[in-house]
C-alpha cells in the first residue's frame, strides 16, 4: 500500500534536458489532474456538488471547475493565451468567497454549471494545457516569469484544492460518497486505532535557524516562501507527540468548550457563533464519540491526532498551562522548523516517506506514534500543525506578478501558519519549505503539538504589514523608491546642498535639526556627517518608518498602479545607497511651533516642507530659527504653497494679500528672517512624487540658505 | 480765474531729454501732492477726519494717509524700496473697505493715527519720493515695468482720491470746512445759476469707432484702458445737454422716487436701503430745494447738471421712456465716445479747456449750456456721465503686475463705467481715454445724458469675465496657454498623430467626432483637415469656451500663482498658432453613452480622456465605436486611471480585478475592441497640467489607433 508510487513529488526546476523536463512537467500535470478527478470521483450523486456543508465555502462544483479555470486565467493574464475556453465557467469558477472569513457570510446567488458541463470543460482545459506544455518555449532552470512556472503554479494550486476539497467532502453526508472499494484503492483510510500513548514534554536545545526559501531553490515556491529570516530559537520543550484525540478529550471532559476563560477573544466569538462542543469531525452518539474520515466513520480513534482549528488548539494550551503551571503554547514557525530538522531530507529525497504525507501511506490520519524523527513523532505529516505565528513575508518578500493576492491579503495578523503537511499534502504542500496560512477558525486536516516556553514568553514576531495609506506610501516611495522622470532623489539633492554649504561656510557639524523629516531620508543622508541629528515631524505616522529603518527592519508599502491594482515594495537601509546606519539620528514626533527646550544649539536647521504643512508657519519659523547657534545655517526648503487644509489663511506665510498687496512666500520669509539672518544662497530644486503608474506631481521648489548673524 | 495754470496735465511718456522728463515727473508729483493737501487743508477741524458721513467709506484720515502709503507699498512690491516708512500707518491706510458695496457694511474697528502723525508721515514720504525721482534710472519712453511708471501710477492714484475725497467732504457738515477765501482761491465754486434750457434729442449718425488705448500711447493708463474694441455704432439720438437739476426735478415731482416700476431690481433694493427721496447733494428746506457743493450750499441751481448714481439715472430714463414712448437709456461707452469725437483734442492739447474739467474753471459744476461741442454740450467735464456699459477689459487686456486688483475685481457686471470726467477730474481722469467704473449706487460728482436707441434696443456688450473655476482654468491653460516643462502642447501632439494616421491609412477625412473635446483645442487643430468635426463634451462648462473662441471672442481665465494670488490670461484664436478658424466644428454638449442618432458615419473618432471621465465608459466605448464607418479610425487617448469620482467601480474599464485577476485599462479596452477593430498603433504621450506657479501634474498617457473592420 505504497501510494507514493502514484504520487509524483514537485518537480525540480533545473535539469539537463529540456525535453525530459517537458515530459516531467506533463507527467506532473497529468498526475495532479487525475488525482484531483480521482478525489471527485468519490462523489456518487451529482446533488452533492451543490450542497454547502460548510457555509463559509462554495459548493464542490465551484472547486471542481476552479482549478481548471485557474490555469486559463493565469495563461490569459500572462498573455500566453488570448481566447477563453468557456466564459461562463471561467467567470463563475474564478473567485472563491473569502474562505478565511466566518463572520462575514457571503450569500450571493450563483448560477452554477452542471457537473457534465464542468467535466467537459475540464476535458477541454486538460487538452489545452497539454498542448501548451508540448509547444511552450522551455529553458532550464525554470524561471518565475516563464510559462512553465505558470504550469507548475496551476498544478500546485490544484493540489491545494485537492486537500481543501477533501475537507469539504468530509463534511458531506456519507451517503453522497462511494464506500471504499478496489476501484478507489488509493483512498483507503488507516484502520489501525487504539488508545493513545501518554504525551510528554521533551527538550529541544537552543538553535540558530534560517527560515525562507532561496531564490535559487530547486523547487517551485509560492511568493511568501522566499526571502530570509534568521533567528536564534531559545531552548524549549515540545510535546513528543501531536495531541491525540484522547489527550484532547480530557480537555473537553474538563469543560473546556464551556469555559470561556481558556479561549481568546476571537475564540470566544467563534464559540458563540459556531456553538461547537467538540472538534468538527467528531460525532457523539449515545454517549460514544466517533470520528468522520473522508469515506467512513469510526469510533473515535484515541491514538490519532485530534483535528481542530487554531482557536481550539489555543484554548487547549491555555487549559494545559493552567493545569501544569507551565507556559504552554503552540510552536512558532521557527520552533516547528527546529523540530523539523530532526527528520532527514525532504519529500523528493525519500524512497519511502518517513511520515504520513503525500498519500504515501493512508487516506486518513494514523496513530501519533507511527512515524518518529528522533525522540519526536510526526514532525511532518499526519495532520497539519497550527503555529503561533501569523503569516508574513520574510525580508525580501516580493509578490509574483501573476498572482499578487495569493499571500498579501493574509499578511494581516489574522492568518496563522500551519506547518508540516497532512496525509493528503502533496506537491509543494508536502515539502519542508511549504508555508500555508488560514484564518484561525479554519477547518483543515490540522491538529497541533504543544510546546513549553521556558522563559515564560511566547516568542512571536509582529507582522510587518504593507502600508497602504496613500500619503505615507507616496512619501516612502519618493524618499526611498526608484527615481522618477529622470530626476535625482530629492532628499539626496537637499542633503548634498546642506553639506556643501556647511563646508563652504566652515560651520561646525555637531548638531543638526531636520524639521519635517517625514519618513527620514534626508536625516539618513546627513547622518554620517553630523555628530547628532534630531529628526522631527509633526506626524508620528511618518516618523515610525524612519525608526523602523534605523532599527534595521524592512519597511513595506504599496503603490497604486491603477485603481484597485497595486504594486508591493519592500525597502531596507542595507539595500539603499546610504552611508552609515543613522544611529546618531533621534527621530521624534514634535511640533515645530512648540518645540521642547532641549532641542537647541544647532549648527544647522533644515526645514523640509514643514512651513507649508504647519498650522502656524510663522511661529514655526521663529521657533526653530531661535534654536540655531550664531553663525549656524538655516536651510528652508519650501514650495510656498499654503493651503487651508493645513493652515488657516491668516497664518499663511505669503500667498496672500497683505495690506492689499500680493506677498509671495519667499518675500514674507525674507522679511521675517532679515533681522537676524543673511541670505547666502537660493537654489531651485525639482521634486517628483509618483501618484500612480502614470501620474506624477512635479514641483519646482526652493532651498534657501541663511546664516544667523545675531 | 484760470486754475488750469496751476494744474498740470498728465505727462507724456516719451521725450528727448531724460533730465527734462525727470524734472517734469518731479513737478507733476509735487503738483499732485500739493493739490491733494490743498483739498484737505479745507478741513478746519481735525474731528472731521474721523467722521464717517458716508458709512460705506473709511473716514477721511484713511484717505489722507492712503495715497502716500500707496506709493510706499508699490515701491516695496516693485522691490525699489526695502524698508517701510511707518509700519503702522502703512498697514492701516493700505486697504479701503470695498468702496463699491452698499449692502455689505464693514464695521471693523480701526485704531486710526492722529492727523499730525499722518501729516508727518506724508512729509517723510514726500521727501522719499522726491529722492527716488532724483536718483531713479530713467529711460524714455517710460515703460510699464519702470519705477517712473510707478511714480506716475502713484500720482494718478492720488488724483483719483482727490476726487473721491472731495465727494466725502461734500457730505460733511459745512462747519467742518473753511469758507471760500483768498487763501483757497482755487476751490471757488461757480456762482452762476438760473433756470435750465429745455433739453432735446439730437441725431448722432452711424459711426465706426475703436475703443481702447494703444500700448504705445503717449500717456499713462490704467490696465483696463488698454486693448482694442472695434464697434459700429448705429445711428442714435442723444440729449443736447446733460440732464439738469430742473429736468430731473420733473421726474421727482412725478413721483419718480416713490414708484418702484421705474427702478431696476437693484434700484428698488437701494431705494429701500437708502430711503432716498432726491439726489444725494440736494436738500429740501421749507419746501425749497438747495444744493450742497464742496464748500457752500446754494438754492438748487436749476441749470446745473443733476448729480445722481446710475440707479437714479436709469429710473429717470425708464420714466422718460414711458412719457415719450421712446427707448430712452443711458449711452453706452461707445455712444459716449461718438459724442466725445465732437470735441477736438485732449486735455494736453488745450490752451484753455473747452470744458469744465481739470479744475480749469470752477471748483463745482456749472450751467449745462456753458461748454459746447458742436450741437451738444458737456460731452466731457462738468460731471461724470453714467453709461449703460458694465466695465470690462478690452480684447488684449493685461493686468499690471504691481496692481493686479485695480480693475479685475470690477469686471463682474456690477460696476458701470462713468465717462467724461468732472470739474475735479485731473491727470489721467481728465483725458479722453479715462475709464473708471463704480458700483451702480456709488456717489460721485456724476450725472448723465440720455439717448434714444432708434431700433428700440440698448446695445450693451456682456462682460467677458475671468473664469476662476480651477478645473476649467487648468484645462484652458493646458490647451491654450504656454507649454510647460518643455513638453509640446498636448492637443497638438494628439492632432498630429490623428492626421498622420488618417493619411497613412488613406482614410477619408469627411467627418470626425472628438468626444471629450473639453475647451476644444484638438478640434481646432483638426478642423482645417476635416470637412466637418463634431466636438462633444459631457460638460457645457467646458464647451462654452470652444464656442467663444470659434465666435472670435477672446477667453479670459485666471491661474493660481500661490494661495490667493492669481495670474490673469486672455486668449483668442487669432493669436494662437492654429490654422483655420474652426468654422466647421459643431460644439455640442452630449453624453457619449447616449449619443444622438445624427452623430454617425464618422471617418475618425477621437476619444480624448472621455473614458475615464464617463459614468459608463464601457457603454461610451461601444456607442462611439458604432458610429464609425467600416475602415474608419478610432483613436483612444487615455491614462486608464478610473476614479469613483466619475465612475462607479463596477463600471470601470480596467484597473480592477475581474474574476479575481488584475485587468489593466488597455487590456480591457483591447478585449472589447478585438471583435471589430484591428490595433494599428500605440503611442505614449506626456500631458502636463499646471496646478500653480510651481506645481505640475505630469501624466504619461496612451494614444492607441484602431481600424474598424466590421
């Protein structure tokens, strides 16, 4: 019963022979396709395709068509195909309801196609994809921008839905499904169950680990798998086994589902909504527990892993902590990775899978003490394992342009990673670098292992979300993004002029104040040349990004391409052409009109578009110019375009009639500075801010240099 | 009693000797200054400086300081002066309350300086201006951007206030003013009055006339005087004399001030507000009428011209029309100009003024039959004459940059021209080209002559106001203004591409549809090459400017420099580098989604940024592409940036996810056109729209060319 002989592993991207690789891809595609259809062939009544046993998901007819439609849509998007196969099916089977949301039910009505229509459609798509594989240009290794990559993406996508569809099928009445027979041998469940071994905590030593798939990795990966996250994982204890049905039953019998104190806020809401009293695939009849598998129902197999969502797993851990007085939690992604190290090799290396994975052994879970890896069991396979880690992109994350919403919508702190794969995880899902995340209430063939954090702290990493506020994104892009319209980086222009003048007039470079620093580029550019820089902005929303960069974190933001379509960006100090690391910058939120007394004795003050953003530009000018040493230089960068959005008209520094006469911003500035400053220079600069893919705001601004003389 | 010997005429701008001109300017300045102070010297009690006999105006202390302050402010604005003389006085004496508004009383409190302070201030300014004249660079002829021009402007400004201040003084109790004596000889009123000659209508023949001062004119002019307006004035009748107090009394005695039917709506409101029962300078005591002059009160001089505002004059004309069954009205500016032709020469040509003007005869009105010009009397001088014409700039109007609000605020249809000057009009006011306007209720030394329009129509010209709507102004400027950021005119780029393609593919050029024509530049550029062009825009606000240009009218708009400070522009077809006059363009307001059936059979359809402004871009695309002949060319110019401001998201043509996949604007366009069109070409264009003096929106747009094949 070695089903692995039927299941291919995800192909290597490199190879020596293009034609052998073409054959391999074709074979992998066929294997994916037929396995998917084999699963659906278990349905013995077309009515089942239209039921919605899980109200949060589409009926199975959608998924039956969806994986074929996905191929077509990506081929069209990639411009490898110009004609659709079936407009109707490709419209209706394109977009799932948000499968991650339980509190936002979608009640749209759909005019679903018949099963025969979808079967015919799948046949057409199958033929078409085979033709594409036969005729496509192919070079090795397969690159992310190639058609071959899209074929792999389609296959791996179908393998994801192989698993999610099977979960829905586990929710169907059994009468709609075939019984196990010699016709569907590969879908035979494990029939070995008994009582569970007692679990215990084992030590996992401190370990340095690097997460993330290299760009040059040998297998297909989803965008979120690439990048790098280097971590030192402290020593911790982990349960020897996955939590078994038997161990979990103790929690239930202790009133775990009735006592809110074990549940997170989200868990309490879910419990109220779902009215759950036990795991989703348990049944209780006449006081006895049973478990529903894909094709059968058996007395609760006590030594199989319990299948729960994150919220249930977390509640168990809280209860367990209370019981043991230990800090019991789910493993983080990194802790899981430490345990995974105990299992040698990866799916493609194995002759015989040392885990219940890739359909290699059973079409169900199996006892938790069947597959060991060192002292631990089931570090991969059997059921997915929930982790404490909300999914996020590693440093260096880039979306794949033809599937820009595979991962980014889940980087919201609401989607937790599941690791290790289940008995039905195949292809990419079955390899070590696999990385999937779902809403925490989501049902999958998933359970958990628990860990004890010895320092009493659960070492999670906050999600580094993509900034989407338009104003901030545009500023981040103009400070740190690509230069636009052939104009040099604006903050670099400013900094160069500041330094030139400090040098020319031989002014000390001890302390600099950069007021209106925004997301901080000017301060970073100046930082190698001053002893200390105070970088101040009225808005903490901007400052935070200067601080993040200074702390060597990466910063993520989006930019509008057009309408709803956005681009994703990640920047970090090390990848920018900036000398030094800005350790001598003190970023502070501050009001230039009411500056704290300790901001004083500057050799240089750089007012960077702060006047026209201030509610009191006159007061700001007076305040900051007082903080300059005699002989120090004041740099005023402004477009002198005041707006009532920021500044009441009677506070404008120019751009108004004063006593009946037009007063320009620079005239008013000069008037106010004339008593204590000499004007040394005026320079015109050009500032470009990109609004979207094709629109730019270009501003001719002015930098004026003033020396304080009294 | 020939006061003209004391009064200079406004200087010539040219001359042979710079030093003689300098002396002449100094003399003219001194004459202006001393005449002004001579008027104020008539006040014998400082308290009078602070009274407000006319609640719509500042007290006299303001005007006493104001004309000096004006010099300083303009010198500072022109950067001829860097230090103020007296900040306090120059702040408080700078801006009048809007002297034109009676329904918007300003009740601000002012901390007025003392008379001694202002006297001292005037002395300082006098010295300073003399120094400026002595030392200024001077070249001949005097140009508008020179300091000498500013000196002249200050003089002419003071001469305006010489007259307006005298009007306020006529409202003071007489006890505050000196009686006539040998010390103030030049302020002696006429003492000749009796009954009036009876008035009658005389024929003025048809006449072609050109209004407007040439740039090269020999004398200083205010901005509104320059430009050109050529008119053919139809034959009309005009009253031989100005309307006398006696003639006007008939109207009063007929109940003219009690009967609203003679009054315009505005006149009725003013009458209600003012409770007037007779002209402002009449008094009625014990049943007898008197008239208040500058320094005395006399029994109503029946043969002197009545002094009224426009509203009163107009009511008289309405009454007169009713009485005579003729179309009696005030003269238009052009009709006045026809009559003025009957008087030879201009102030500077006269040895002895043939009119009661320039203080040459009296310090008051005089009998209406004293100064003849042909059959008519008082075609200039005695009192200003109200006209039917609301003031407006002539074609070619340009504001003077150092006094940008002298005229433009009055181009609002609410300010009517007064013509001809009064006994106290000197300098620029006293010359033929003088052109002043006030709100229609304003009191001045002003009366009127009436005319009969023989065709029964009052031939007024609507005011060509300055468009200030930002969106329209920006479009006008980008279509017709200077090119910006070194980018070629955008509509010229489009037109050239349209014509190139029509030519290259040898398509007929009978009919072209330009949808989204806006203010029309593309249609004008295309017009010489097509038989007929339909230019359509959804917004009539834009179309109207295409129509105006087509009708050979000039178009005026403003552009923001910064904040409240704007620039003024005037464009006309003849001054633009456009071949042809666009006579074959039919501009229509229209909805591209619901186009009238007669818009059909086009050889070319040019969609100019209409898709992204449409509420239904998909429908627009289908509709207009159906109106193209087979073989015709469709040009789509777009940036594909849809916005919910114009288009509901479900109607966007791209920039959204469709069935889960990103669809760009061009992809969606291509998909929709693919059945009936071949794509011939795609060109990237750059569009620049100036937002203000230093800010531009730069958009990289696309023009695609499609040939209809079925």
